[in-house]
């Protein structure tokens, strides 16, 4: 799959909710996203590969605590909604595959809580600190 780069218009559009259960084409999309991000990044959002869907994947190999809590090392988030964020902020240097070779100091809430659907069609809630 080709990773779209800015200023591709799909990257600035509001993505659509994903209908559950996932269709076979959505499952193929997820599989292809894993193959695309392998060895080049930590995560990838569906709009980055041309699908205007509220879906992203994250490899948790660098976050052993979260991987253990979720009982998986590959994390698929569908229809995410931030339900809480702390007023305390943290700053981290981050990159994005849609902005190749660019890195920025990003300020984010120190703690967020995210509600999302899983690939198994379940609702989950996770609280994560930015560290």
C-alpha cells in the first residue's frame, strides 16, 4: 500500500465511522496496513493509505505494560473517542509517515482515556499516560 503524504486532501478530512462487524474489505485493509507499516513505523491510520475510516493500528512492542494489559502486541482501534484528557501536558518529539523525514515537538495531554471498538466487535476503554 502506498502511504499518502501531506498535502493529500484525505489527510485533512473527517474520517467516517466504521460499520461493525468489519467487512471482508475492511479486514483486508487492516491486514494490508500491518504489512505496510512493518519495519517502518509504530502505527498507521486508515486515511494515510487512502481509506477515510476511523481506524488505526499501533505496534505496542515498545510499550510492554500496555501490551500486557491489552494481552496483545498489535493494537487495532476502530471508531475511537477520547472520553477524558488531563489538563497536565507533556512534550515529545514525534514523526509521522505522512510527513517523511520530519519531526516535531508535540505537546499532548499527559493522560488520555480512549473508548473504541475492537476487531472482535467489543467496546473497550483504555487509559494511557504519554510516557
